[in-house]
């Protein structure tokens, strides 16, 4: 995805089992962030950071959704365990990761495997991509995303 691209016509499954079509986010700024796996240190910190800033994102009119390949039930446990308020969604078939270009080869401890690249996408109210962060480093990232939303 590149600057100016439209929200992809894909769906994700929310924690309650509801299906969310990403184009329905048009009408307000939207942060769509991808993370590798529930309940891992970096992913937990990122979800906590977005949750902690939830009121500020809402005050800016923005929706924030975190997406991974974990199942909705696992998201529910993750959110309950850590008191998360950020909306989490499941890309159970991988089509959303493919549409955003976040699924690919990763290296961990010298071994190559397929996985989700930590990335964040900011869409303007008209549904066009305003900013993208690839290979996200978690510390300070949610705050940078909030600043970008506020600058729209």
C-alpha cells in the first residue's frame, strides 16, 4: 500500500464474532495496525499503548483497530488479561494481511519463517492512506500515530 491508496475491500472478524468491512471505516480517520501475536511482550506493550491513548484518539475522531491472525477467542482473552480497550480484529484467512502487504518472511534467531510485519496505516476520513509506518518499533509508536491523526 502506498500514500493515496484506498482502504482495501477486505473484512476482519471482531472479538464478538461480528464481521467488519474495512471500507466502512470511511468518514473518520482510522488507524489500522498489524501485530504478530497476542500476549507477546512487544504486542502487549503496543496494545496497551493504543489502549492508554484511546480517549485521545476518540477525541480526534479516529478509530483504532489492531489486527493479527489470532482467533477472536484468543483476542478476547488477551484483552481481558491486560485490560485492553483498543479494538482487536482477526484476519483468519490472511486476506487482510495480503491486501496490506504485511505478510511475509521474517527472521527470528537466525531462522526464517512466515509472519506478520508490525506495521501501522493511517487513513484519512475520505478512506485514503495518509501515512504508513513499516517495521514499527513499539516504544513511542502509538504517540506518533496519535500526533499524525491530530495533524490531519
